[in-house]
C-alpha cells in the first residue's frame, strides 16, 4: 500500500495549485489527479450534486489503487467530505478557506473571503467562520464566473480582470488587511489580485497547510512511500488537455496528461 499513489481531485485545474505544494513536500510520492472540468463549476451546484460528483471521483481514484485522497476543492470539501469519510475506507484530506489564520493575523479587524457560492453557503463553512471570527468583520464575496474563465485559460483577459475588480474593490472600503482565497483555482489569480488590492493586503491560501496535513496523515497511517526516486504523476481530465498542460508548464518533474471519460 505504501507505494500506491495519492489521489487528488478537483472540479478542474484549480487543484493543481495544491498538487504543486504536495510535490514540494512529498517528492517521492506518486500521484493521480482528476480534473473534472466537464462538470465545473461545482460552486454553482446543489450540495446533493456536489456529493454525487465527489463520489464518482472518489470511486475512480480508489479503483486506481489510491492510498489516500486529497479533495483539492473547497466546494467539494465543505459539501461532501463528511459523507466521503463515513462511506470509504481511505483517509481523506480536505481543504477549507483559511479563515482562522487570517482572523488571528488581522490588525484592522476586517478580512475578505473570496470563495464559490457552494462554499460560502455550506454548513461546514458557516460553522468554521463563526467559530474563529467572533470579533472580526468578514466581507464574503462569491466569485461567480471566475472558475469558468480560469478553466478556459483566460487568466489575463479583460473580462476576468473586470470581474475580479468588481468583486474585490468594495472590500477596500472596509479596510481589510487579509484576503482569504477560498477556492483552489484562485491562487492562479494572485498577480491580478495584487494589482487590484495592492501588495499591503496579504493573500492567504491553504495549499501549504494541505500538503503538511497530507504528510502528517501518511506518517500516522504508516503509508509514506518507501521510494527514493522521483515518481511519475498522472493527470486525467474529461475535457481538453490543453489548459491543464499549460498550468503545469513550469513544473520540472515528470508527468503525463491524458483525456479520460469520467
Ligand atoms: N477549485 C474549486 C474550489 O476550490 C472550484 C469550485 C468550482 O468548481 O466552482 O472550490
């Protein structure tokens, strides 16, 4: 089991921002990544739909022998991880908006949260948000429309920049000093966000924390790879391979990207 792959899934290419952090910390682990781009965005779907898509992805990863699954999607984690943990035997690592560190670090007492509607309206998000932000002003913004543009590879388009400005500029009126990125697609927008908000507003995402948690859970379950050579990483997408391959352009490790029906 130790040398079986780590499975990772997302509604599309966003979870590659998590995969990159996992690769940095765990270079000898083999990974299989599912980009369910055909069904993106998850953030506009009902909780039942998100659970059912998460089941489909989980079962495919388990059928490919994965020893642990990273739900590299805030929307799928906040809606489906409880169900997945109850119904499958593999360990699951989820990702949630990093509200706690932002709230603890905030000096102005105001933070912004950019996430999908599916995350912002989930019970898990509400619970975590209430727990850590008692004296903090939270400006929550649904990033509707951003994921489809990122999936289409339109990272530097005027359309995306205008949408991002509309969502973020009003936060400046509330004197936020931290912006939490509550969607794994959004780290790809950090340069654009910095231009809109200014570099004095700190951007927080959860990628590194997810990689650390993955390492801890592998160690706890005695599941760390025994290999000391760099592994092959397999990416599957159910749409075009073009944008996914472009996202991985600067990655120096060996990987392959394939189209698969799922
Ligand atoms: N990457 C997903 C997340 O972290 C994107 C959600 C979507 O597909 O709307 O929430």
